[in-house]
C-alpha cells in the first residue's frame, strides 16, 4: 500500500473562548461556520477546501484531553493559503483588529516559494497567511 496525501482535510484547535476565536477566524480571516455541535463544544469552520475545527476546553470533547500543557504549544503553526495576498493591505488590516503581523517574507510551502506572514490567534496558535507561489 502507498499512501498519497491529497491535501489538508482539517485541523482541530482546542480553544479557551469561542467568541474571540469566531471573531478571529470568521470575521478577520474570512472562514465560514459550516456546522456546530454545541453539545460537544465542536465548531466546524470552512477554510477553502479544508476545515478548521474549534473545540472549546470546557466542552465535552475539550475536557476529554485535560488542561492544555503549561510547557508550551503542541503545534508550531499552520498555514492558510489566501487569495489575494496583498502585503500592504494585510499589514494595514490586521493591526486594526489588534493583531501584530510579522514581516512579510518569501517562504516555501505546498505551491513553492511565496509571500507570507504570521499572526497569532486568541489562544496563541500561530497562523501563517500565505500567497501564491512566485514561479
């Protein structure tokens, strides 16, 4: 058997407060709530062809794994490919929402080298916003 990944299906983030995460992922980054399971504390957001699932720490699923580690994050970052990637517009837009974007630099990703920057979500998860590869 040979496994052939086709792309990112979803990632799951454990979050402290749903309201502030919804502002960040939906209002600021443009994700759309696709499905919600309040009984589980599980919220599915559409991010292009992938999903970002938010699990509240105080919900049924969030309690299953205990409190977050005090030793630091379990994940370095994840990347959202965005279009258009207008560096100037992003560095003006994000601070208006209380976010501090990193410097825009060229980084390698799934499509090749392209512009990107980093921001942190309300729970301290690092999100890379990446533009098209410059080939």
